[in-house]
C-alpha cells in the first residue's frame, strides 16, 4: 500500500516533469521548405544594433507576452472590466496583441500545447466577450496550427517548432543562421516583395492534407510565387469578412486581399515596403511604420493632387486628408484601415441595403458627415465628383 502511494507520487511528479519539459516554446528550428536554420533576433543584435533598436520600437516585436497562473501583469487590457479573465483561472501561457484592436489569452493544456481560449478583449470598446463554438462550448484553438506562423518567427509546421515569439528579423529576412555565423561567406537576404509581408497580412487556410494550418506555409524569401501555393484565401463572398461589394475588407489582417483589388498592386516596384518602413516605427499602431507623413508619402507620386487637394476632392487637406477618404477605417470598430485605396462612394451604401432599406456597408464620407443620410451624401458626392 505504502509502496503504491510512493509509486503514485513518483509517477505524478515525473508526469508533471514530463508535461513541463514537453511544453511548446521557442527553440532550434529550421525552415520547412529549404532546411536552413534560424538563429533568432538576439543573434542579429550583435552586428545590426541599429536595425535591432528600431525594430524593438515596432509592435511586431511586442505581440506575444508571457503570462502565468496568478500573474496577468503582461496583459494590456483593463482587467477591472466585467467579464475579464481571473489570474488564477487557468495555467496561463501568453497574452496576444492588445495594442489597438483586441487581446486574446492562451493557456497550457496538459500535453504542453498552447491553447487560445475563450476570452476576447475588444480594445476600442473596453469590453470583454467570450468566444464560443457553434454548440455553445467555450472556444479552444490550437495556437500552433491556428496562429503560430504569423505571430512567431521561424515556424516549422512539419516539426511543430519555432525559434522565437513575435515577428522577428527572420520573419522577413528568412532563415539566417548561416549568415550570422559567417557573414563574409553567406550574405544576408533582403526581401522587399509585397508577398513577404502578405504571407501574414492575409486571411487564408492551406488546402487538402495541410488544411489544419490557418496560414500560408510554402513561402520562400524572394520567391513571391510561393506565397499562394496550395492556399485557400478567404473568399470575397464571405459575408463576415468582406463588405457586400465583395472588394473591401470587413475584418482585420486582410491587407493583401484588399491590395490585389486596387491599382497599386499593378504598379511595378510598388510594394508594402514602399510606404511602410519595416524597421522604424513607434508603438503607435496607426502610423507607426509609415515612411513619411501621409501627405508627403502620397505626394511623392501624386504630386499634382496633393498640391491642389481642393480641386481633387472639394476639401482642404486640413479638413479631409488623403487617408481619410482612401484608407477609411471600415474594419473592426474603426481600428484597421482599408488597403484597396478606394474612396468608397455613398452609392455603395445605397446599393447594398437590408430588408428594411438600411445600408449594409459604410462609405468614406459618412465617418465625418454623420448627420447626412446615404442619399444626401450621394447627392453631395455627385456635386464634387460629377459621377454616379
Ligand atoms: C557577426 C556579425 C553578423 C551577424 C551576427 C549578423 N549579420 Fe547580417 N550582416 C553582417 C555584415 C558584415 C553584413 C554586410 C555589411 C553590411 O551591409 O552591413 C550583413 C548584412 C546583412 C543584411 C543585408 C544584406 C544586403 O544585401 O544588404 C541583412 C538583411 C542581414 N545582414 C540580416 C541579418 C540577420 C537577420 C541576422 C540575424 C539572424 C544577421 N544579419 C546577423 C554581419 C552580421
Ligand atoms: C517586417 C519585416 C522586417 C523585419 C521584422 C526586419 N526587417 Fe530588415 N529589412 C526588411 C526589408 C523589407 C528591408 C529592405 C530595405 C527597406 O525596405 O528598408 C530590410 C533591410 C534590412 C537590412 C539592410 C540595410 C537596411 O537597413 O536597409 C538589414 C541589415 C536588416 N534589414 C536587418 C534586420 C534585422 C537585424 C532585423 C531584426 C532586428 C530586421 N531586419 C527586421 C524587412 C524586415
Ligand atoms: C510573421 C508575420 C508578419 C510579417 C512577415 C509581417 N507582419 Fe506586419 N504584423 C504582423 C502582426 C501579427 C501584427 C500585429 C501585431 C500586434 O498588434 O501586436 C502586424 C502589424 C503590422 C503593422 C501595424 C503595427 C505597427 O507597428 O505600425 C504594420 C504597419 C505592419 N505590420 C506592416 C508590415 C509590413 C510592411 C511587412 C513587410 C515588410 C510586415 N508587416 C510583415 C505580422 C507580420
Ligand atoms: C495569416 C496570419 C495570421 C494568423 C493565422 C493569425 N493572425 Fe492574428 N494577426 C495577424 C496580423 C497580420 C495582424 C495585424 C494586422 C491587422 O490587425 O490587420 C493580427 C492581429 C491580431 C490581433 C490584434 C492585435 C492587437 O494588438 O490589437 C490579435 C489579438 C490576434 N491577431 C490574435 C490571433 C489569434 C489568437 C490567432 C489564432 C487563433 C491569430 N491571430 C491568427 C496575422 C495572423
Ligand atoms: C501607398 C502606400 C501604402 C502601401 C503600398 C501600403 N500601405 Fe499600409 N498603410 C498606409 C497608410 C497611409 C496607413 C495609415 C492609415 C491610417 O491612417 O489609418 C497604413 C496602415 C497600415 C496598417 C496598420 C494600421 C491601419 O490603419 O490599418 C497595416 C497593418 C498596414 N498598413 C499593412 C500594409 C500591408 C501588409 C501592405 C502591403 C500589402 C501595405 N500596408 C501597403 C499606406 C500604405
Ligand atoms: C510609389 C508611388 C506611389 C505612392 C507612394 C502612392 N501611389 Fe497611389 N498610385 C500610384 C500609381 C502609379 C497609380 C496609378 C495606377 C494605374 O493607373 O494603374 C496610383 C493609383 C492610385 C489610386 C487609384 C487606385 C485605384 O485602384 O483605382 C488611388 C486612390 C491612389 N493611388 C491613392 C494613393 C494614396 C492615398 C497614397 C498615399 C497613402 C498613394 N496613392 C501613394 C503610385 C503611388
Ligand atoms: C473627400 C474625399 C477624398 C479626399 C480627401 C481625397 N480623395 Fe482622392 N479620390 C476621391 C474619389 C471619390 C475618387 C474617385 C473619383 C472618380 O471616380 O472619378 C478619388 C480618386 C483618386 C485617385 C485616382 C485618380 C484616377 O485617375 O483614377 C488618386 C490617385 C487619388 N484620389 C489620390 C488622392 C490623394 C493623393 C489625396 C490627398 C491629397 C486624395 N486623393 C484625397 C476622394 C477623395
Ligand atoms: C475627414 C472628414 C471628412 C470626410 C472623410 C469627408 N468630408 Fe466632406 N466635409 C468635411 C467637413 C468638416 C466639411 C465642412 C467644410 C469645411 O470646413 O471646409 C465638409 C464639407 C463638405 C461639402 C460642402 C458642404 C456641405 O456639407 O455640403 C461637401 C459637398 C462634402 N463635404 C462632401 C463629401 C463627400 C461626398 C465625401 C466622401 C467622398 C466627404 N465629404 C468626405 C469633412 C469630411
């Protein structure tokens, strides 16, 4: 009897040991497509101190933060709000996001997997809600399969490994351990393509037997054609993800899906990195990584319009900026702006209505002209732009 108890204690102790030893976390990882090894951003810091320092001042470097049972101090949400998670509620693992749109909370399951749980904090509304499955049970998502490739660096979907949390140097520069060891022999890789950013700034799932992965897995640096290989992008007909014009996004992280619908995507050499500085920033989500103030940025190519905004749009720049009409924040309670660059006309709000005749989609004008109906705005639009 006594022996059995001791054995049970020893067994359970070793199980606890095994469970924590098997906990998913950063470690050695290789690119699943090329077999090249990752080194991690701390390794790059030694020789690229300037880029490292700039990068640390972008949200890319601060998305995933550790929490623990009894300790939610790395959460950004206001935990005094009704419905907030309790510090002792789960074996907490990591808090995700919380900078501008929402924060989510993960915990460990008994196999050491990171599970994205039910709590969702909506930042602009300062409000907590519970995510549930169709059958009413609490949402439980495997963080590795559902989120990892976009919120961690050096993810190997075949081996369930990654080199570090957050969007580190090698998220954009690719596996660089060989370069870091012998920079004179192996050159660092620069990838300024739109796809380099878009493999994360997209909503898409893999097809066929890789369907478990909620992100593109085949991307190889400087091979933009690999990004969409065997990928099922969110369809433009999905009502929760796009507005009824089947063009403009209605959910976050769809910048690429917006992008391909606009003419900027057809301009040779114009990519995400033309307007966004991938390193430099501030922790201000909105304009954190813009290369210049939008007026100067748009003006570098649309000089004539910026020189005479009133002629272009009927508004002085101080009253309505290029971004207020062309990157309206139509997504997720106004937290994310549109990347089709369309100044959405009021005629779309008139065309797409529900059974009661209420508009099912916003337009660029209504955010400021809040007292005007869509019909009033449509009339005003025609005065300025002389079109339907
Ligand atoms: C031991 C020093 C050292 C380490 C560590 C190191 N690099 Fe480099 N890296 C260099 C040198 C030297 C160059 C070439 C000179 C230059 O342009 O700065 C370079 C150049 C680069 C370039 C530019 C290539 C180009 O064509 O302009 C990139 C990108 C780069 N490194 C990325 C990384 C990343 C990512 C890491 C971390 C995984 C890293 N480096 C670690 C020394 C290093
Ligand atoms: C979000 C993507 C992204 C991340 C993260 C990123 N870079 Fe870059 N990096 C780029 C792009 C794109 C360029 C090409 C130049 C440009 O557009 O400014 C570049 C250029 C460079 C260069 C060439 C010299 C220069 O500054 O233009 C070096 C060196 C470099 N990066 C190192 C790093 C290191 C080290 C880190 C991590 C501390 C890092 N990068 C993080 C995308 C990124
Ligand atoms: C590995 C995935 C990944 C890659 C690659 C990536 N991003 Fe991001 N990006 C994210 C995630 C995730 C966030 C949200 C982070 C948060 O809110 O904590 C984000 C946020 C941003 C933001 C808003 C935050 C800020 O600091 O202003 C900008 C702008 C941005 N990304 C641009 C880019 C550009 C440009 C590139 C390519 C040069 C790029 N991203 C590459 C995943 C990625
Ligand atoms: C295909 C890549 C991708 C996948 C998969 C993905 N995300 Fe993201 N996520 C992003 C990007 C890019 C952003 C920032 C851009 C934006 O908000 O438009 C973001 C933003 C967020 C934010 C808002 C951050 C803030 O600071 O407000 C949260 C929270 C988040 N993601 C949680 C998750 C969770 C949880 C999962 C898995 C269940 C997940 N994401 C899966 C790419 C991804
Ligand atoms: C022609 C310039 C331009 C290009 C190209 C561009 N962006 Fe942006 N982006 C902007 C501007 C301007 C803002 C700020 C909008 C605002 O004030 O709300 C922005 C904001 C963002 C934000 C965060 C904040 C927000 O308001 O949504 C993300 C994330 C982002 N861009 C990602 C991307 C990605 C990914 C690409 C490539 C597919 C891209 N951008 C291409 C101009 C550009
Ligand atoms: C690097 C140059 C460059 C920058 C920077 C740039 N644009 Fe453009 N933009 C172009 C070119 C070139 C076209 C024309 C494409 C065509 O006609 O096929 C264009 C087209 C457009 C269109 C028509 C789009 C459509 O799909 O019909 C709009 C709107 C626009 N730009 C707005 C902006 C705004 C707003 C900014 C600043 C945030 C900006 N652009 C920054 C080069 C640029
Ligand atoms: C009050 C809203 C509004 C503002 C502010 C505004 N635009 Fe526009 N812009 C529009 C509309 C609407 C159209 C489409 C007109 C049409 O269909 O003929 C347009 C069209 C464009 C085009 C495409 C022109 C073409 O030949 O197809 C570009 C480029 C552009 N705008 C750039 C800018 C820039 C740069 C700024 C900042 C100085 C700016 N816009 C400010 C509403 C605006
Ligand atoms: C960023 C805010 C903003 C946006 C976006 C905006 N407007 Fe305005 N608009 C104003 C303000 C403020 C005035 C008041 C006049 C002034 O101060 O110059 C105004 C004035 C006007 C006027 C003249 C006065 C009136 O109300 O009849 C018209 C017409 C107009 N806007 C139409 C539009 C249309 C059409 C759009 C969309 C394509 C639009 N506006 C987008 C802020 C905005």
